[in-house]
């Protein structure tokens, strides 16, 4: 579970990020979940945008992705955007996780 300091740090880092995945009328498909999981592995911090045609709410999408993708957590939901974080499994992709772990202590 992310602490308040960790969430604040991640929100600051995500300020200039563009959404990597976009959810539309096709809903929460396996392909969508796979694309978010791959992006989380490569970047650790990902914005997911919801189009107006999406039937799900940002809270539902965040909860579903957290359950489906092991270790993924919602850092923020704002409007129709969900900010997801997960520590990368590969050492080479860990850019944020060390800093986030230090803030949790």
C-alpha cells in the first residue's frame, strides 16, 4: 500500500506524462490489461485515460487493474485518468521504485 508521501511523489513525476493506454467502448479486455502490464514493467508509472465512450468509471478501472495485475496500485484518479504504479521486476527498469521505497520508511 502506498503512503501519502509516496503518492505525492508519484503524482509529481506523472505531471508531464502522457497517457499510455486508452480505454474506450471495447472495455477491459485482455489485450488492454496486457498493454498496461507491459507498460508498467517498462516504466513503473503509467497514466490510463478513459474515453467518454467507456462504460467503466475510473475507480472501477483502477480497482480492476489492481486486482488483475499483480503488484499494481492506484496512485491517483483524477477526472477520467487513472495513475497506476508497480515496481518493475527487472533491475534495469527500476527508475522510480528505489525512491518510492525510501519515502515509505
